[in-house]
């Protein structure tokens, strides 16, 4: 196979000349190709077949133990000018970055197959979708890209029609952490990633393309590329709403996108459009419409069980690739919080010994096509996307942030998004549980200066008067004994209901300095295991703590200097004044 697109042909030739692969394979995305790649990896021991009776067509991949999460300190945005990348990114001068990366890539595919993986982010016939090509020497990447994106022939045909695509060059190299770099060249629509075979470092369609490069394209073209799930909610009366919600990695996006209504809210239907990324465009009427650029999920495994997320639990019973989980004596995948079974072999392939830590890596993942999701919404394939009624920001915070509040308007909502803070998780290497600012949950993923990004967000306020309302939620509040105050999971629908009622103008609110909060009677607790006292604590706004928080937000925002839009500072001052 080859292509009629001369730029792609040339790039493949140049890359082959640099990396010197033994052979080149153009991925067509067929079932036969998928099976052949799985067989190849099974033969090499890169994949282990799991119990074919209980987990048909499921496989385990163990990544290198040093290569189990995104590496933010090794991820770079290489714009000609450092200020364009902003204080939110690591920066390398593009010439220097190319030299360093090309040095690593030189000869790195000797004896290996080079896969050329054309893919489309978004429904193949959507004007909002964008294509890319990943060149990789990893068969694991190729099969994951097939599950996660619209990969293969149809994508290549679209590239040949449009002539435009993002280039992503990837090699696992020798997996030496000292020779591991993930670099982005936004104005060349180019990614070069070396030395990792894991998730967001290696599946370049996901965070590298659909967020870092796409956020840059979006700023230029007037849309938004966001780290958001998209969920469809249908009330018992048949009223439908679509909500987009941004949370940092491993804070429950997949669970919220696949939520199962509690028994007391029977009659509600919740369906998934996407679980990680949303591309948002204004249509001709000024409605904000969202597509999910992905077509599969790369979800956190630990904690998945029939009570927390029955949909996900059932979804990963077949045709799933597991990465870094443990296995039982019956060769079933096992993870902490599975609810049954015992691990025999840990995620590193050693006999399980609790002294070595958890059996499954805390950032172990499943890769599965979205089609297998019992709550899949066919609207995920609509080329026009879905109209968004509400945008939600959230983080993982044991204190301060209430269960839910609504921003006063779009401008205030942008400040609320810019102020998001969250405790770090195992999705990235580094210390877990440290609270850091993670604006719009995009700290690791915004491909340019946050100051300019917030200005871009604010510009939507001038372009439409039909924008979604903006909310902030926190499912992770704890009491002084460290117990969660809110049950989360299915019960989060109680909060989503209030949000929809606000959007529809059906419910009042308590006006506070930080925004509009529900009155306790506005959250339906019928059938929920939440005491009146807990709800009171969840909805409290403590002025003294918020004054401290606002000081910390201000010093964070000031890091962006003259790139920081004045409007955000004005919004900030208004909150401080209202706190008294
Ligand atoms: O490693 S990924 O970026 O794909 C997952 C995540 O951190 O959200
Ligand atoms: Mn994510």
C-alpha cells in the first residue's frame, strides 16, 4: 500500500531513511490486520492471552516498569518563541529539539517494522474531524490506535481528499528513561515522541494530537479542543441534554460518562458520547456543539466493579487490551477494587506479594472500542456533533470546593475554569496527592500559553449569546476523618439534575460570592446515603478559606504576566469584593 498524497509519501520515505526499519507496513484498519498484529505480539510475548472462556479475545500487555504513565517533565512544546508556549509548558527551541530528536531516531527502527497508521479524529464524515498519521515501530501502538480512533483506509482516503494531516513520529527506542522525550511542533502540525510505549506518550492521536496540537489549531480556527467527557442525559419525560465536563486524568471522567442512575432515579437514561476529549465548535446559530474525536476508551482499571461502574465492568469482559493489570491463577485479569478473585501474578509478572505494593499498577488501563459500551450513544457518530447545555469543571479536592456551584456568567465561568485545582494522580509520573492548579484540566495538555488560551475562551462570550452555563463540581470532599462526604458514581446524577434544572430555569439558587449554589432542598437525596449534615458541609462556602484561595488563585494567574486577560483579573476582584 502507498498513497497518492505526495507529502505523506515523502515523509514516510524520509522517515524510513532516518530510522532504517526492516520493513514498512501501511495499516488498513481491517479485522484481519488487527488479528495478525495480535498474533505477532502473542508470538513475541508482548501480549499474553487471558482466559478465553471468561475474557474472550482479551489480552494483557506489560509495559516496561519505568514506563507506566505520562511523563510531564519530559513533554515539550517547541514553538519558535518561548512565550508562545507559556509558563504552563516545558519549552525547547525547535531547531535544537529537532536535532535532539532526530539524533535519537537515527537508525532506531533497525530490525523492526515501521507501521504507518492513518487515523481520523472524529466521525469520518464530520467537518469538525481532523486527520493524522502516526509512524511507529510499536505493534502495540498500532492495535491501540485501531481501538481508539477511526484508523486505516477511510482515514487515508480523507487525507488524500483534503491533503491535510497532523504528523506523529514515534519509536519506543530502548525505553531508557534518560532517552525519553515527547515533543510537539505546533506550527508544523508535528509530534516526535521517543522512548516510551505508554498511553498518552505513545498513542499520538490522543493527548499529543487531539489536545496539544488541536488546541493550537483550535485557537487559530475559532474552536476549542478540551479535556472533557461528553454525556447524554435523558429525563423520564424524554427531555435530552448534553453536558461536557473537564476533570484531570484519573478523576472519574469515564465513570461519569458511563453513569448508571441509582434505583431512586429510575427512568433517567445516561449515554456516553465521549470519556476524555471534546472538540467544541459554534454552529451558525451560536450553539456550542461537541464531537468526541476518539472512538475508544483508554480507561483506568483499578476500582472498576459492578457497583462503581457496571457498564465499564461488562464492557471489558471481551475484546479488550489490558495494560499493567495483575492476573489470577485462572488467568483472568485482576485489579484492586475488582470486588472478587485474588491476584497470583502482579503487573510486573512476579508472583504476587503484598510487600511489593499493589498487584495491578494504579494507572493500569483498558483499551476498548466505544462500540462495546452498553451505554454508547449513536449520537457519538453524528457528524454535526451534539449541542452542549452545560460545561462542568472539577477537580479532586478534599476540602474547600463545594459539591457544586454555578458561575455567574461566561466570563466568571472562564475564571472558575482557570482556577481549577486538583490533587495529582497516578496518571502522570511524580508524587500523588499534591494539590496543584490544573486550569480547565488542561495543565498537561494545552499546546500554548494559558494566558492566550483564556483570552480565546473569553472570545466565545463575544461570539454567541447561546453559550452553555458553566458549573464547578467536587465529588471528592472529605470529613476530618478522611471519609468521603459524597458517595459519587451513580449518585452524581443528583447533581447533574440540578445543573439541568438550572439550565432550564426551573430551580432557584443561593447567591454567594463564588457563584450560585443549590439550597439543600434542591438536591434530591431520596434513596441516597447522605446525611443532612453531610449535605450542609458539602454546600458550605467558608469566606475565610475562600479569601485564602482567591489569594492563591491571584498569584497563580499573575504568573502569566501581560498575557493574562484583564477580564480575568476583574472577575477575580469581583469575587474578592463579594467575599467581604
Ligand atoms: O496516558 S493518557 O494521557 O492517555 C491517559 C491520561 O492521563 O488521561
Ligand atoms: Mn485524559
